[in-house]
C-alpha cells in the first residue's frame, strides 16, 4: 500500500512503502553533533537523498500561481489533498502574497495518488484559508477552513470519497485556525484552536458551550 507525503508548495510525493533507504551511521561525520564549544551551531541535517516515488505537480485554481499549508488525508485508495491558493509576485517567491485573496482548494484521487482531478474550492463563498483535513471511520472526509478574513469557521463533509461536499458549518465565530478530530461514535466533530475548544454535531449544531483557550 502506498504511503502519502506532502512536500512544500503543491508538489505531492507518492512514496512506495517498500523503498526503504539505507540506515544512517550515527558515527559518520555527516551526522556528527556540533562541537560543544560552539553552542550556537546546529548539527548538520543528514541528506535524505532523492525523492522516493513520483512527485505530482497539481494545478492551482485559475489565476493563482502559489500555494501554502498543504495537507493530505487518505483512506484506502482515496486521497484528498488541500492547500491555500495564492497569487504572488512569482511562483518561486512569497513576495507580494500578503495582498492576495486566499482560497483553499482540494484535489482528489481514487487510485492511490497516481492521478488527481482538478482543484475545487467546494463552493465556499469569499476567501478561505488555513485548511485542515480529517477522515472518519465510516470512510467520510472532512474539510475545515477559516473564512471571512480569518474569524469564522467553515466545515464540510464528503461521503463520496471527496467527489462531492456538503457544507456543515458556515459563519461560526471561532477566531483562529482549528484542528479537528472526528468522533464517529458520538456523531460530533471536535475543533481545537488557541481561542477555544468547540464541538458540533454532524449536522453543524453546536454541542455544549465553548471552552476557553490558552490566550
């Protein structure tokens, strides 16, 4: 079974599980710890070697030339990739990205990442950023993002392996990027961020009161 690793920007590496690299010799000069007399020096990072498998360059949403915050979720041969789409001064720089509208998108594969469909913004109106993916034990995929200049939460669910999505939560005031966990037994989605802890039912109904964050 392939393993899935997301690289920077929108390069997605599909790595084969039987392609183990040679072990690194801990005593070799390349991995030696920095001299104790040089406290500011960092130990050299061992060369990981060339990519294992195939790197897929996925197309961005129309009008964009950059991406950020790439995440991957997989269940069996179904793979969903998400990232923010941006317009910067060039594909090789983040200069100029600050003024760019942000739009999260997903790419879907049903053959273990061998091929991907075109990007979709899931029909979310306006800007969306800080995307997160999760999967449920029933095979569903969940997508979370911030909308409305980063203060509200959008949550979407796919029960068709990423082909179609239903918006479950829109305009929920959350204030910061939430990381989500799926409680299939309880039928809820838990969202945790710096600004608090929230729980909603699968239909988007809030469950209980918000719990405070750490700042």
